């Protein structure tokens, strides 16, 4: 389902919740003072008003500019019907929900060095502690990466196992 694919990838690039992707209207996609594009929204879950910048790539996922709903025919039912087969066809065995796209956005932002305060604002979290969960995931990934490299020579027993 093309609309689900585009909305899911849009969420990966913006951190937008499913409920807000569904509600996103073309009138909410605005040109910002810096010349880039953004979303002028009020989030459904927290009723937070925000103007959030979006990348050109995210804008392209919206499709051709029109009127009304950006992701036409995107509903909770559409997601329920098509997400699981799409993920399975991708070869992913893990249980994935639309909200995982939001998690992906947050984790990638932190892994790329975006400070936690900015990520929190982009996610429209009202409490920085909510965003801290993602920082803990990134710290764990960093620890795992640090442990992968060793200058120690393997023992004879370890060499024989390879």
C-alpha cells in the first residue's frame, strides 16, 4: 500500500505520530522563514502546537501538493491491514508497529549527534525524561560497538573455533 509506505517513511524522517500523519493537511505544510519547509501542527495526543522543519526528502514523500489530507486514505484500518504484510515482505521478523517509525527517527537523530533537547522538541515531548529513553538505547549501542574491537590476540582455543 503506497500511502502506508510513504507515511511510514515520512514518520522515520520526521518523528510524526500515526494520528498526526492521518490528520496532516496540505495547509499544514508551510514554507518557513529560512526558505525550507515545515509542518505547522497541533499534535493530537498532547495538543502541542509546533512548527517542525521537514527535509526535502520528507516533503517528496508527501507526493504532489494538493488540498485536504496529505496522506489520502491513510487510516488506522489501513495500517492494521497492510503494515504486517509489508514488514514481512521486507524480511523483518520482529514485531513492528507504526510507532516504531517514530522510535527510529529519535534513535537515528541521537545516534547522529543531535542533542536530546532538540530531539525532544522535534518529537513534541512535554517532558525531557520521555526522550531520555532513546538516549539510553543509543548509549547501549555505543557500548556494544566499543566492545566489538579488541587488540588482544585470540587464545589458541579461540583460534581453533573459527
